[in-house]
């Protein structure tokens, strides 16, 4: 009788981990889909990825958000066409957009700290969104120089950043009320 109970308890103990990684895998799929919605800009395309990253972190928590981004990056590194314009492979993680992609990790973790209050959520989501740009612009500058990276990798993205941050905030508020 003890064997079936211990087998059952192992099964119950595995469920949270299975649920966590299943949710992280679904999050990576959302992130991959959001990468395909893009405006062709050079050298960094404008996508819906940061909106997805903010929501993954804010709704799933920092661990879940970071795990989803890690899976997404691993899928892309393995060659799956999950990055913008259906690209994949290690070369993308060495190209001009690599810093932004890696910045998603910090962004998801920060967004996971959004909490409940409206003012806190707005501030945390804004900081999380801006966190993508630090490694993004710094890495991009190795390709195009700091001045061009600042313009092409940050300033041109500010209007979209404001809109996507506001959308993430509105979505979070709506889902947390219901």
C-alpha cells in the first residue's frame, strides 16, 4: 500500500513543476508569435515582443517571465524560427539585436515585481520596458557606434515604447480586476 501512495505523492509533487514549465513554454510561444508582428526598421525591427515580455513577467511573476524568455532564447539559439522575421540560430544572438533579446530577461524579471497598486504597476512596467534598452543600445553600439545606436535603438522606439507600456498596464489592470 505504501508504494502506490508514494508513487501518487511523487506524481502530485511533479505537477507544480510540470505546470510551471508548461506555462513557460506557452509564454515562449507567445513571445515567438509577438516577434512576427513587426515594422521593418533597421537595424532593429519594431515588434510586439516587449509588450509580451512585460505581460509575461507581470502576470506570471518574475520566475515565470524569465523562464519563458530563457526558453524563447534557447529555441532561437537552437535554430527555431522564433526571432523577428522568422529567423533563428546562434548568429542572431551575435547580431545587432542580441542586446535587446538578452534585455528581455531583465525586463521580464522586473515586470514580475509589478504588484497590485496602479502607481506601482505603472512605474515598474515603465522601468521594465526601459531595461531592454540598456543592453540593447550598448550592444548595438558595437555595430553602428553609440550615437547611431542611441537614435536607431532608443529614440526611434520611444513612441512605441509608451504605447506598449500603456497597453501592458491597461491589460494588467483589467485582468487583475476580474
